[in-house]
């Protein structure tokens, strides 16, 4: 079941490496994804996370778009409570002007960080009604007039730009907002598997084309899945232990950069072999991984998949991209 395949990049910083090297590796992967035929490359906003270099999302998007030709590049997402909506409209309108309308704007309500950092970043409310109103205003700045619905303030750089807006979410609350606004929904199933089926059902049931924000004529879902592909199942499972260590560190409050892979038996012995947050994963040879991905598509009815691949060795990540593309497309 071949549907569009996308990439979500958090720009991981490997142990013993630097943020600059992480960004360089990310741009190399962007070029490769473009060559291989992936549809979208999104960057996810995170703050106060020492192992990730995806903080200034719009700058990463601009750089990735400048080194690619066809792939759409965007945010997965902009955590809107951290930003003034007008500034987001101006940034992404500018990006669309520079990069020939290859820009996507995914918006989320979560802060992408801890509470203290969220307070330092906070510029708008995360309450559902305020979040929806901010999206409504933002669309106004992308209109032909470049003026928000509730203010005479204008934005020359975003006026008339075709920047598709997505709503990101992991729960039924986010799904309902996406449906009620008539916007496509990107489901964070790659780290929040508990409400997948309920969220998709709520989104489809609440979807309306009558909202002034509506951009599509029927529900449209992109779902996230962790992916690691290697020549063999055993090799992929070993590479995937870097991800398992990352999520174990999150649970223990431990701050480390991305760790080298270890023997999967070692993970099991330390009680880190099965993390419920990583249930939605496709790990194995090309045949194994694509079978797992197809089963997930059948379960969800997703219109697109967005894959998340953490590899300690950038070459292993690039190999995974190639093997998956060869098997999927």
C-alpha cells in the first residue's frame, strides 16, 4: 500500500558530536531524501533538549529548502504558544517567497519543552479556543490582502502566499481542533500511541468544510511512525537501540546526546527493551519494515506517513532512507 512517505527530523546530536555536525548531517539527509523521492521533510521544534538541534525551526527549513529542489519542506511543527502568530506568518510567508511555495506550516499546541522553558518562550495561549483563533488570524495574513481577520495589521511578505496549514496533535483534543477548522491533521503516533484510533475517529467525525479556515474538502491524515531499516532484521534492531536509549533517558530524566547502538539483549537485561511510547515502529529488513508500515496504514487509513529515524551513525540513517525508498516507492 504505497502512499506518500515523508520525514520528520529532530536533528539529533550524537554523543561526542556537536550541534553544527548534527545540522550538517541533517542537510546531507535532506539532499538524499529529495533525490530518493520523499514528499515532505519537516523539522520539529524543541527547546532545552541538549540532544536535539531543532530549535530555530524556520532557519533549518530555509537551509534545507536551499539545498533541495522538489521535496516540500516545513514544520512539524511550530509550537504556536511559543510565538506571536504575526511573526510566524511573516517568517513562513518569507520562506514561501524564497522557495517557490514548497513550504508547509504545521502548528501544534504543545510547548515542545518543559514548563520553565515554556514560560520563557510563551507568546500566545495554548488553550484550544485561542489556538484556533490564532490560526484563523494567521490565515488572514496569508490571504490576498495580507490582513488578519481581527486586526488591520498587514503582512506584505505573506499576502497571497500558498502555505498549507496543518494541525498537529496526539490526542482527541488536537484532532477535534483540526476537524473543526477543516484542516489536515498530522498525528504524533510515533511517540503517543495511546489515542491513535480515537483521535482519527474524532477528526473525521468533526471535520467540516464550513469553517472559514477550511483548506481541504475532506479529512486528510498524516501519521507518524518510527522507522529503522537495515539489510537484516537483526542489524535494524541493533541500530534501533539508540532510539530506545533516548526514550529510556527521557523516562529517567537523564540528559544525554544520542547514544551508540548496543546489543538488544543488553537493553532487555536493563529493562529498556520495550517502551510503550515506541509501539508505533517499523524496524527490520526492507520487507519487514514495509510490512509493518502497511499494516499501520491499513489500521489508520492514513493518507500519508511521516517517518522518524534516529541513527547514531549518519551513514546508517542514510542507508535506512535508501532501503526504505527502494522498497516503498
